[in-house]
C-alpha cells in the first residue's frame, strides 16, 4: 500500500517533467528543421521549399514518402545530414551540415523525419 | 593645469582636422538613429545572437561590421536606390520581399554611408583575395558544393539561376568586399552565430575556400 503510494507520488512528480523535456526536445527539433532544412525540403517536409524553383535540378527528398524513407536507417540519415549528398552518392545540392549542427540537433532531426514518414526505416 | 588645458585643446583641434568637413560618421550616426534605422539593424558588435530564436527576432541584417563587408560606392548608391537583395522577406520562407526599404535622401545617405563604413572589424584582413577568374572556385560554387541551391547568380551568358533563401550573389563583385567574403567563409559564426547557411570551414579545403571566395568576388 505504502509502496504504491510512493510510486504514484514519484510518477506524479517526475512524469510531467519527463514529458515536458520530450515536448521541449521535439519543439527544438522542429525549430531546427524549419530554420535549416525547410528552405529546400519545405515546411511540411514534402520537398517543395522556396529554393525548389523550375531550375532546381533534383527534387529534395519528400520526407512523407514512407517507401523511400524506409530504405534508410537512422544512421544513413545521420550520415547524409552530416556529410552531405555526395557521401551517399546523391546530389551535392544536399548540403553537409556536420560543422553547423550538433549531434543532439541531428538526433532530433532523425526523430522528426521518422515522424514525417511515419516509418522506422532499416535497422542499423 | 594650464598644460593640461593646452593638451586637451590640442587633442580637440587634432580630432577636428582629421575628420573631413561634412563627412563625419557622427553625423551619419545621428541620421541612422533619427530615421529609426536601428529599429531593424544593430550596429554595435560583437554578434549578439545566442539562439535561432534571437536570429528570427531580428527585423533586418546586422550592420556592426558593415564597413568591412560592403564596398563604399555600392553602399551609398543602394541606400538612395535600394534594390532587392533577399527575394524573400527577412527571416521568412513564405512571404516575398516587398522591396519597401526606407530611402534616406542624398546628403543623409552619404553621412549614413560614412557612419556604416566606420564600423569595421579586425577579423577581416585586407589583401587576402584578388578578384579574378577562378575556374576552381566556379567548380566549387556550381558543382561540388550546394551554393547554387540557395543563392542566385548569373552564368557566363547572363542566365540567372539558383535558389532564393540566401541573399542574391548577382552583383557581389560590386557589393561585397572580397576579403569579407573570405573571412565570412572561414569563420562564419563570428559574423552570424545562427545562419541558415551551412558552415563550410573544415569541410572545404583552405585552398577551395579561397577559390570560392575569389569566384564570388567576380559575380556580376
């Protein structure tokens, strides 16, 4: 009885904090995405940002394309975001962000892209 | 005591002589403040932005190193006849730049240009970049790196292409100090701690940073 009460008290005290931290991280990832990625991939992640005009030679990935995004593991995404398109034999128009974003930023972006595609991707 | 007064007077006369008549940065500063330019631009460095939110709260680009960034003739001309540099409204991905920048009148523009040109930084070293054709720099700009994804430029036959989220680089040859372009590419966060442009220092070789800065400095 006493134990359950303690657990409930513990949960009541700490869960909101944990929850808030998660919401905070998600909001931060969204801000990072809007600031750095949306200019090409679009605010909705569908690949139609303002840079993608008629003469933009390759379409930036539509992150809501589940089939395509499922081909990538979380580490594949991390690699291409840090090192740019050519590191994965893709277009150099996908920039290397390794000297701009922190590891935490990139982890947040991976989670956000997984939300866009509603997919888990290849393991690894 | 008399000696002190004499030294003081001497210093004052010296200062008055060294500032050419009718062209004092102090007059320009008064115009800048009087016309509320500082509602959108800050002029005291170093960089103040501590987060993306700070950058997004700005209503116009920072000008605290304007004297190291711009070429004087361009600056004076642009102030009286501003042309769109960023296709999109500042800090927006959805709204167009309406092209309604304030235009100070002739004499005011000259004084403001004096003031802005007095805002320099030691981070920009003179004589590093000589604008000249750089095939290697052009290759980096057009092919190896994503520069054209975000910046407009004009090709050899004058054909304009490129993305619009970054300032246009058409006319960079007249607008930007080549040594500033080099300093910015080498240490971008000194000028812009939070910017939508990736940092290329440490990704591009030092030589290619120099090459691409040289190429940018020739863009007409």
